[in-house]
C-alpha cells in the first residue's frame, strides 16, 4: 500500500533528527468512549474516541519546555456502501486544547498554551497508523502571534473488525521542520 | 504507487502515455460534440458510451479508468500528465489580483434602470436572428432591482466576458515592491507561466479576457452597479471544446436581491449585458439598528471616518468571490477562468491598519498615512486564488467534462500562475485564500509547520482568532482568511505553502498527509506538496503596527428569533428525473432529496424545493447520503450559523463557530445550520460546490416569494432566449416547499 510506503519514507526522513532532538514522551490510554454506529443509505459509520494522558519535554534552543495534559482523539470510520472501489476511511480530530507547557518555577514560571488547537485528518482505514503534526504553543500571557511549535507523533491502533480507535501513543519533540522546511535564496 | 490515480506519472512508460493520450483524444471528440450540442447525453447513453447514471463506461481507448493494455489488469489508463515545457516551480513571481476600476455611475451608457432595459437590438443569426433586449436580465417588476431607489448605485464597475488576450492595463493598486517586483506597465500575456504557451482565445474565458484574476473592492454603505457585457463568440461551437457562451455571475455570497445573485436560470447571451446591483448592506437592515446609530455598523469614508448604516454589525462580511453560475455549465465556465474575488470593507475591517478609532480591528493591510487611502490597502492583504488545472500536449487548458465524480487538474496554480513565488517583508500579512477548483479539496500548512492565525471563514471574521499549524480541509468555494507572521524568519530565508490533501480522483480526499509525507515527493497526486514559495525579501520600511485582536466579530444573537420550521436536504447519487423542461431541467448522476419526500431529484431550476417565509428563521439539516464521498454544500443569500455536526454542537470545530456559507458534509456526515430570510426576496439556490456534482445535477431552487408586491407565490421561472426572456410556471412544487 502506498500509505505504508509514505509513512515509512516520512519517518525515515526525519528519524535521525528526531532521535537527537526528541526528548521524550509518554502516552497512556486512559479511556475509550462508547462508539456510535450509524447507517445511512450511502454509508456506515462508527464513532469512537480515546483520551490519552501525555507528558514529555521539548527543547527549543536553550529552553526546555515540559509538556503535559490529555489529548482526546475522535475517530469516525466510514464505509461507503455505494462503492466497491472506495476504501474505508477514518476521520480523525485531535484535540490539543488541554495541553500545557511550563518552563522555570516560582517567579520564573512560564505557562504555555496551545490556543484551543485542534488538528484534523482523513486517512485510509488500517490496523495501525502514524500521524505527525505540529502543535502551536505560546506564553499564556501573550497572544498567539508569538506561538512556537513542537512536533507530535501519534501512533494509533484500530480494531479492524469494529472500526474503532482502540489505543494510541503520542510522542512530543522538537519541530524538525523548522530547519528542514526552510530554505534560503540570494538577496539582491 | 496507487492503482487508481487520475493522472499518470510523467515517469510512466511511453506506451502507457501514448495510450492515455489517444484515449484523451477519443474522448475529446465526444466532449466537443456534446458541448456543441451535436449529441445529447441521452444519445451517448444510447450509443453505449455512458450508463444511465451518467458514468462513462470503461471502454479501453476512451475512458481513463478502462484497463490499460500496458499494465496489470486492474490498472486504469489514466490521464496523460500536463507537460511543463521545461518550466521549473517557483521561478516566476505571483501577480497580485487585477483591481477593476471604480467609476461614477454616470459613466454607464445606457444608464442603469430598476427594471431590465429591454431596448431592442438585432440578434446575430447564429443566435436565431430577429431582435432582442440589450440587457439579459429577466424583464418586469419581479426581476427589478430591489430597493433601487433607497439604495441607488454610487459606483460603477464594468467588465466584459471574453476570450484570453494580453493584459495592457494591469492595476494591482500596490507598488511593484509589494508585488514581487512585477512592473504593472509590462503587458501580461495569458499564460500560466512565462515559459508556458499563450492560451488560445477560445480556451480561456474570463473577466476582461485577461490575467491576473480580477478583484472588486467595495465598502459598506456604497451601492455598486456591476455591468457585465458578454463578448463571447455567438457561435456555440466556438468554445475551445468546453464551456458555454451563456453566463450568469454569482457574487458569492452577497446579501442582496435574487435578481443580482447570478441565478442559474437567469443567464444571458453574447452581445447582451446584465446589470448586477450590489447594495452592500448589512443583513437585518430593515429590523436592526434601523436608525444607523451604531459605529460598528458602518463603512469607511474617504476621510478616514465612518459612514454609519442600518443593520446588524455582527453580520459584517469581508471576503467574497464572484464566478459564473450557468446552469449545468458552472464547472466548465469557472474552470475556463470565470472567477474573481470581492473584498468588502467596513468600519471594523477597514483595510487601513493605522487608523485607530476604537472600531477598526486594524488587521494587516497597509497604512492610510502612507498610501493616502483610508480603506482598501492591499500591501499586506493578499488575495490567493488556488486552482488545479490541466493542459494538453500543446499547453492549452484541458478539461474532461465527463468526469462526473469530479474533475482534477494535475498542476497547481495560484492566481492562475503555475507554482509562483511571492516576496514578503518580515511582518504580518493577511491572506484571503479561495479554493477556486472544480473538485479538489486543499489542506494547507507551512513547510516548517509554523502557526497560522485563521481569522475568517467564508468571508466572516471569527468571534475569536484560531491558531492552527494546518488548516482544516478547504472545500471548493470556501474562503479561509489567515494571518502569517513572517517576522519569525530572517531576510534571505524562504518557506512554502504546502498542500497536504491527497486525491486519487475527484470523489473526495483520499488521505491527508503529514508535512514530511507531503514533501517527500512520493505522493501519486501531483498537486500535493509545495505550491507557493514565500521569499522573505526585506525588513518592512516601517514597524508593523497591525493587530489580530482577540475578539473580532461575535455571532449574531438568534436566541430571541423563533425557529419557523426545519427542513432536511440529503445529497445523494442516483437521482430521479421528474421533470423534462428542456431549459430548466438537467439529468445527471447526482441529486438532492428534500424532507424525505419524492426521493432524490435531479436539478430543475423550475422546481421549487423550499419557500421559507419572509422575515423568518429556519433550521436546515444537510445530510451526505453519498456514501464515502464529500460534498461542499453552498447556500446562497445570507450567512448561516452552524449548530451541530453529526448531531452534536461539540463536533463543530472552532473555525466553524462563526458564520459560513459552504459546509463540507464530510463522508457519511451531516450538518445542522440556522439561517434567516430577510431584507430581500426572489429565487435562490442551494447546491454542491463540487461543480461537477452541481452541474450533474446536485442543485435546487428555493425562494422567498411572500414579501408582497412585486413578488408572486410561486414565482414564475425565467426562460432566457436571445430574443427575450419568457416566463413559465414552476415545473414542480414539492409538497413541503411552502
């Protein structure tokens, strides 16, 4: 499957960087919400969600930010009953709004928030999938224009028979795209 | 590589590419014959080339999805890739939009009239001869400009619709420095890149016949008369193989009378004009703030002050676009180039970041004190029109009108230029991003994963800005306004806007990629990855004083407005054709079921599917019955609020909690919205904005017809002809319409 190829390629592309830049992480499946099954003339849908308690650290220059908080991932698997060629898919919604970051302590304590951040993705349904997104974070006393970013790698597991999202892990690390995604040009 | 991709890879074998090109040529003959009216779709079904549902039968040498003779048994032929003639991405600057001149109404000859001008003129024999009216607007009081005497036009904007030609009067309204060094005095030939061929006059039809795409600048409280003259060939066969010479322009999503809405059945012919009266008013003008005392309900004056107007300031809009809406030809005509953008300025959204009066939100735009313009500064306020295109071996625009699932191009354009670059300063910019594709969805990120601040959806500023590192998918016709702060970069650095949404065909997005996946070059979709390069060229000459306030425009309060009724619309495949009017009805694989009655119906602009009562509020549920497909559904006339997705308000994301006029239903999904019907009347539309679906035949008519004279209940249907518009009774009125 093309999906596998792309994911592997993508992971290899920054895996070396991630190894040196990432510090850590965690991810524990806390609970899975009841699923909803719906049937319309054209589609069968199954809804599920997991909430993951996470913690980790992200290094940005000389600053290390401690990240923690729960992330809720909503999932809807859709099977098209009108087509034999369309593969089942999942609609994913990552709710990062409960994540917080901190640096320092006491009078030097700085708290960072993600600004109600969500990320969405459509993916072909498969037993497991890895999705990489960046997450904005900014000093809670300032506005979002000052936002920095870190990387989140979500490894998700699905039940192939029920279509439900069953578990997942989230790994946080430095946003490697800040170097690989920026080029230079000669200025006149 | 996937086995069902719309376009072949340029690396495919020569045999496969030759096979695909032959298939395209074979299909092209059918497309041309169909567009010239030489064969009907029914003829094609009889010939065994199409199914009753309108799908092309996979015949080798014809369909792109027939099995290839040169590959494994399940691999389709595919479409040949568009040649690039050696052109490299990011090698030419992105032109800013071409601003249409604003003139006094007195320049218009003949002067505009409330009712259509029916002065007779000779009609070309190719159009049937005889005489016909000079204006194509339906005649009489029902199609007269509503509130024309109360809101007389002050500004005239004129344009022609004509074939591709060189632009000798480019008017970006920004200095060359703010336009990536483009000298506006240099003629601009109609090319998708300087290294690509000049487009044939019959292949590309657009406003004034030129690129860059056109932009109208308007402000609240200053009514505009847009006169569009149809200069297209009188001979229907002179269309370059697709598109039609009858047109109707929709100002998406203006709050005005239906006579100005570009109704799909109010089209006009070559050598006619149509006067669109855009009063540019706030919704609720007849019931809210009627004495115009609220500073926030206002437009900007030339002196930097406020022109207070009636209406609800919470209904202020900012980013619109305009495009053709010809019945069953919207996809072809818009793809040919009939699309522009429409910025609306208000006291809140002034387009002048240095005016500090407690009302102006001071969003990134430019300084009035530098430009001398108290509103509408575009230095740091940039319109982006995204569209995927395809061209043939000669570099000429190509389209396959029989891809009823949805048509995809394989080359990304921004402002109709193939993968351009844009020079920016180290400061904040506002981008008004329009998805002007036929069927493609986008999902936008920056190549370094940096945040973007989304401030508006479908032209409506949010209650609060939303910080995102990847935007939600953006369906056809949706507008996302975002702010990017380039001060985080150094001069000499460059970053890219990246498309993460991978299609295999026009049905829906197959997969949203991560940035690394999108940049890997492994996607079989050639429109995935980088499509616009930002070059951080310099520091700003003056400090960036623009703002993105934490509170912008709260939603209108509807809590005291009772819900008059609810309706349900389900968007499906497999429509029934219950009417047969040769002008107003059209059969295709798509359709809409209304209120669970009469089944799924193919489009007929003579059928009334809903008729909300004037002055009321309703709740509408939009259901996707089309299985795993997606449909971006557009409702004309007034902005709506999203109440729920898939049955829950909690499922409405932050970027949809403002007002909207297009909703991606998502595969297997549904959306519940609420909307009001006030201020104006007439016949409007609701349709899928995957325009291949819209044209085949996922569109319905609804109307507000009980507001008193001159309206009748029900409204008669206009049937345009070059010799004059006639009216006929509705072909059908659904039982729950009234």
